[in-house]
C-alpha cells in the first residue's frame, strides 16, 4: 500500500516580515522573518508581551493586513499576490474572527448578528444559513435569546453570540484576539470551554491570542512571540 500523503498545512508562513512607514525616518520592522505552520484541527495559544507583534501577526494571518515580504500560503494557495477583492472573499468564506470586544451591532438581534457574515458575503441570508445560525446559537446556549439585542445580554452572552457569528460560514480557521480579555474569571472560563467544545465538535482550527497563562496552558500548542520573533513553539502539557 502506498503511504498516505502528508496533510497540507492550513497556514504556512515563511520568512514573513512586516515594516511600517517604510522609507521614512519612523520606519520600524515589527515582524522579523517569521516561520509558522498551523495544521488542520490545531488549537493554538499565541502569547507574548505587549508590543511583541501578536496583533500584527494575527492581522496578516487574517488577511486584514499585507506583509512586507515573505510567503503566506493558506490551504496551499499563495495569498500575497491576491488583489483586495480576492483577499476579501477568502476572509469572508474561510476565516472567522472573535475579538476582545464583540463588535455586535446593537440595533440587531442575536440571530441577525450571527447571520451578518452570510449577508455580507452573499447579499442575502438563505434558509440554510438561517438554520445554521439558529443551530449555532442553540449550541452556545442561547436558544432562548435569539431575538434579544446585545444590550439585553451579559458580556459573556454577547461573546457567545460573537463565537456563533465566527462559525456561521463554516470556516476552517477561527482567529480569536483576547476573546476573554473583557470578561470576569467565571465568564472567561465559560467562553474558553465553549471554544474548546466548538473545536472538538466541529474540527475548526483556532489561534487564540491571550495574556491569561491559565488559558494558554489549556491550549494544545503554545507559540510565544518576543520582539517580533518566535521565541517558543511547543506542545502544552495541560491541553484540553
């Protein structure tokens, strides 16, 4: 029997650099030749001190910002040559985002907020997307709050809506930037448990930026940035 081919990395960064204000006296390189692979199904904590480049790296991986040099392959496709429309289409269909501040639209219900990515991508919300949004809100424990607006929900509940929204387009990768940073300890633990459950049940890869060492230790892999370089990349002993 022939050997099974190695799986294609979900994300593959090679010698990625990011410079701001290039050619000006204020020029500053914040990422210095990073190499990083994310395989399908991984749950990764991205840690490091403030100013280490975590948010810049997440923005590049999330196709929100272009790198200055290097190679970036997403599911085997080189993305650095794509135009803005190509980046937007892949960002909408292949990536989910959860931020420290949920960025829900206050005038819309929880269900309407979750369906927003489908509306943005396709100009309408079809029956399948609506059914999936309802199923996701049920999965995150908000079946009874679908018609409530963000102002009627607690901070933890609003972040659950944001998680459902991130998953509604069935992306292979979710990027979470301090998703528990604005919550109390109990709500933080609840949201993190939910992220781990969504990962286990749906096979979605997660890259989670966190300053909380308790949560980082419960991820499967820890990547530490220091001064724009990867200082540590290792499996965590307490994953799960």
